[in-house]
C-alpha cells in the first residue's frame, strides 16, 4: 500500500516537473527580466566575469568575480524573493598592491503586475537592499537601496525587447560616507535562434545626475538550455566611454530546482 502511494506521488511530481515551462534566467546581461520563478521552486544562477578597466584615476585594473550568485525563490504566482552577492572579487592592479575580498550581500523582491496586452508591456518591479558585508576593497559600507521598473514586449514568436529603468543610491565606501543618486537604464533585444538557444544584444548605462562620471556600455551573448531546468550562458561587452570598463567576458549557469 505504501509503495503504491509513493509511486502515485512520484508520478504526480514527475508530471508537474515535465510540464514546467523552460526556465527564464536573469543572466547573462546587466538588465533584469520580467520573469518570476514558479511558486515553490528554487533557482540558482551564477558564473564568473573578467573585466578590465584602464585610463581612470585609479591604477589599471583586471577584476575577476566569482560566483556572481543569485538565489531566486518563488513565493507567489506574482512574486519571488531574491538573495544575491558577487562573491569573491580579486583585483589585479598595475603598479599597486592586488586586492581580494568578499562582496556585499543584497536581499530583495521581484513583483510581476501585468502581462503584455497590445502595446502595454509585461510589467514587473524589482526592489533590493544591499548590506555592508563585503571586504574594505569592494564594500559600499552602507545599506543601499536599489530598484527597477522592468518592461518586456514580445515582438512575434522569436523576438523580445526588454527595458529597465533602474534607480540606486549607493554610498561611496569606507573612506567616503556620502551617498550618490544613479539612474541605470538598459535596453536589450533578444532573439530565439533555435528551440533551445537564444542570443541578445544590450545597451546599458549608469547616469549620475549629481555630477559624477556617466558610464555607457554594450554587451552581447548567447544562452543554451540543456534541459527545461538548466541553462548555460556566454557573454562579452565593451565600454563606450572612458568612465566605463574597457571590456568584460563572462560565462555562467542557471539551475531551477522544483520542490513539488
């Protein structure tokens, strides 16, 4: 009897997993998607990034970041909880001492309000708060809010357009307790290449109306679904002005674990 019950429960579990929609990850790329992790599921996303910055006031620096971890937990059909951290950050600085440290931690929520209806896009809202848990080299040394309005337009069966309007108020680190206001717009065009693979092209920037240096960059990448619950990605980008990093390359994986 117990064996029969177990087999029925297992069949129900496999049936639900088998009919799940393919995962939608918030990586690669700088922008966020309007997707929400299904209720009762966990989704882990992570990878590594190598970035080069030259020509600024600081020494020329190569930065390696790993594992760029993001944990997403579906708590409601329109809501997910999020925990994220860059993780281990190593800076190789020309003519200066190298630095390695752990990053700050972010906690937040994403809410999805509307699906696309004509010209009205799919609409979601992201709200995050970072905590000063990182090492001196990379911490903002403050409790910093960040939010973004997330929009998506489906442009036929194979194309999609994502737009973010982000806001942030980071503090400037242990040596400067002041806070600056930033706008963080992104615009990304995604195309399905095959049933399992896709590619994207994205513009993103950080605008500092208070007088800081604005940054403008572009990036592109590809994704491949190994299964409905596992995605691999590869991406690269370049800066469009001197304030932005010269270039970056990155790769990663997203893995969804259903819990029922």
